[in-house]
C-alpha cells in the first residue's frame, strides 16, 4: 500500500510499533526494510525524511488487521 503526506512521524511509528506482524518499507530500489526495527526506522527516515513531512512511502503489512490499522491511521489524516 502507498501511504502519503505523513506529518506526524511519531504517531506513524506508534501505529507501526502497535502492529502484530511484520511491516516493511519498500525503497525506491526495491529493498525491503523492517519498520518494526528501530534501527531501520532511523535509517529509512534519515534517507526519506527531510523537511518534517514524508510525501509518499510504499508499505507492506503482512497481517490483515495491521493493514486495517494503517488505513485507519491514514483516513484520520495521518495525525
């Protein structure tokens, strides 16, 4: 799934951390980073996050309830 315009990065990672299964970020090169890993969170955001907003990410959540949780987060405006 593609997620866009994340302005509350802390809130976004709280949702990621609350997911039960694996959640991955797909990089532009096709690599997959485990977003439940704090190190991966810092590395991926250092590369993507530049001005206080994340414009677009491709995320894969392996558990249906995690996908629903991420969708609810995005519907509520990413806040």
